[in-house]
C-alpha cells in the first residue's frame, strides 16, 4: 500500500514539476506553446492532442498548487490528494489520447520529472 502511494505521489510530483518547469519560462502563452511543441516532437501527438493535454493540465494546476502550498496537510495527505487530482486529469486525457498514447505520455512525464529532478539537484 505504501509503495502504491509513493508511486502515485511520484507521478503527481512529476506532473507538477513538468508544469512548473514550463511555468518558469515567464509568459503563460509561451509556456503553453513550449509544452505543446515538446509533446508534438517527443510523443508525436497531433497539434489538437497537444493543445488538449496543455489545456487539461493547465485546468488542474491551481488544484495541484493549492494542495502543494497547504501547510496544514501532512506529506501523506498531500500525496493522496495529488494522486486523486492526477487521476482526474488522466481520465480527461484518456479519450483524447487513447490508451496507448496515454501510457506513453505517463512514461514521458515520469522520465521528464526524473531528468528535471536530476538537473535541480545538480544546480
């Protein structure tokens, strides 16, 4: 059970970090365009699919940030809430991407999070 929660929390952290890395580029429209291009080039998504992924992720970002910044929650509570939000986002992504591309997207998201975590710890 703890491993499942830890894995879910990692995926949620990865999603937040991916979105956050694009947030650091300043202009929201520039961030969205950058992420869209990365989805198209890395995962071979169509522009419509990439637009949908960016829009869905953006719609959940305030919820992720609220949980992340809520000092009254324990780390376990944060992980649980973030996992739930991530699952909601993935359910909205599934009809847009299909099972195969959604699985690739989740792997891509996890891989990019690991790369970003490595870059942050090396800085």
